[in-house]
C-alpha cells in the first residue's frame, strides 16, 4: 500500500497537521493520531466525541472529531473544514 507524507491545512490555509503519514489512495477521511508528525491543534488530550478546531481561525473552524476507528484513536475529518487532500 503506497504511503505519502502530507500536510493538512484548514480551508483558510492554516497548517493543522504536519507530516501526516497517509496510506492508500483517495481523499483524506481520517488521521490516526500516532501517525501525525506534528499536531498544531493541541488536541492530543481530547476525549472521543470532542470536536477539533483550527485555533488560528476566528471564529474557530471545526475540522475533525476525535473517534475510535479500527480500535485506534483518530481524527475523523470534517470535509468542509480542510483543504482537499487527495493521493
């Protein structure tokens, strides 16, 4: 399975997740927390079900929800909150 390292930006262009190891093709739907190189949202201690926001946008823009996917903690991406990432 091909792997690419991508940066994830909010729809206004602020960097959210740096050096995310994206596996497979298609658009970005989830980000496993342990595969993010640098999380600039300061959300690592959030509980499942909480919303992640872009801290630089005013008003704060929702970009993901903390979820448990395939038994791993991940950010479930809100497509309208980020710039399109396709591999």
